[in-house]
C-alpha cells in the first residue's frame, strides 16, 4: 500500500486470557499498546493476571527485560469482566475457547460495543473465520490472526482473509503485526491455514508409513532429522503435540477440505481410542518414563 498512512492501533482488546490470549496481550503491551483484557469471571481474570506476571517475570529472570520494563508492560494492561470496556478499542482479538457458538456470540455482542471503524480478529485455529464474521454486521472488518504458541516467542502469525475482508483492513493488520516484530503470512479461510495444512499432511503420511510396516518408527524419525534437518522426527513430534489433538486437527481439515492427505491414518485413531496420547499419557509412538522426560523405547 503506498498512499494510505499506516493505521494507528492505540488500544487493543483481547477477549479470553488463557494460554493464547494472555500471550497475545503481552505481545501488544510489550510493544507499547494499551491492552484491555476481558475474561468471564473474576477468577479467570486472576488466572490471566498470574499468567502475565509469570510470563514477563520469566523474561526478567532470563535477562530479556528489566523489572522496570515489566512494570511498564503490566501497567499498560487493564483486566476486566466487562465487554463494554472494549468500546475504546481500535482492534479486538478474540482468543476464547474453540467453539463456534461462543465465538459467534462474542462477535454479535461486539457489534453494539465497538466503534464501526474498529478491526475485529479471531485467533481460531480451525473454525471458519467467514462463519464467525457473519455474526457481526461488519464482516468486512473481520480477519483471522492465528498466533502460534507461545505468542510472545513464536514469530509466525497467519492472517486469514475471508472473501469479504476489506483489503485495507488486511493491509493494516499485516503492517501492525510487522511492527510487533512478527512475520505475518496471508492465506484464505480454510481449516489448517498454511502451516498446519502442510505439517499435518506430512505427519499423517509418517503414521501411514509406520502403520504399513514400511520402516521402523526410529528410522522414519531419523530420516527426517538427519536427511532433512528437522529438529524432531514426525512420530516424536506427534507424541509431543498429543495424538488426540493431532487426530482432531486432521479430522477437521479432512471434513472441510476432503483432501485425502488429511484423512486420519487408522492407526492414529486406534492409539487415541486406546488412550495412547503421546507424552502427556506416557505412551504414544514411543514410551516415556515421565511426561516430559526424554524418549525411551
Ligand atoms: P484456553 O482454554 O487456554 O483459554 C480460553 C480462555 O477463554 C479461558 O480463559 C476462558 O475463561 C476464556 N473465555 C471463554 N469464554 C469467554 C467469553 N465469553 N469471554 C471472555 N473469555 C472467555 O484456550 P487457548 O488455548 O488459549 O485457545 C484460545 C483460542 O486460540 C482457540 O480458538 C484456539 O483454537 C486458538 N489457538 C490455540 C493454540 C494453542 O496452542 N493453545 C494455538 C493457536 C490458536
């Protein structure tokens, strides 16, 4: 965009202060934005506050910020249980539970609260941004912003444009994310977006290869680590992600896109049904002594 000056997003609302929302609030506050974080109950607000204090406290311990900077960052964040406090926000990022009903209800409520010029974003990882946007009377001002976990550390943000997202809104959000030091990439509204569509097709193929007894799990993982330079092999990575989570992601993508690359390998379903969920349950493709211990066979 050439002529139009970059839009200022002074105040950013973040709805939901769980794993992702707290991290997203921190990212904006670290970069000088005022943040209004909304949660459902006082207890959830308190959890969000602790998450923020813990995360920034860790950065202080690691020498990545001073205590003064931590105080400044936390001082820019106001936490509330009142959605109406978002009236002053230029941008609202929704990061509540992955439920279409809950997200649509929020976008409906925002309609009567935020300024008509405000930009509305959802951090959904698998739901239709288009469908969420239709709950609001200004779907042209809605985008997906898919931050990766943990948001303060991971640099990639996938920006999802629907068929009605206004080009200027998209450009403004991309500019803003660059200002935050992130690497935004833009894609259409299809479950999985860019990274998970490619990654999970590959992971699923590795399970099918193992299921077909073509190669051992160790050799499949070693081939990708030593041959392709990946930090982890696909089966070890699936154990880390959680086989239940991986199954859900594949299933959602397959049901939406019908790409056979995403039809979950039968063995994955069998493992999940048997309770072999990977590291978190102590056993998946590999067996683990303790949830976070190194791999033992
Ligand atoms: P989470 O369960 O940790 O946090 C969700 C928070 O939303 C909870 O604190 C809950 O109290 C709050 N909440 C629920 N309904 C609310 C409402 N009506 N108003 C305000 N707050 C409400 O979930 P998480 O993991 O942070 O995920 C949030 C979103 O981010 C989901 O859409 C998820 O798919 C997406 N996502 C998650 C990633 C992850 O690794 N966890 C990665 C990228 C995206």
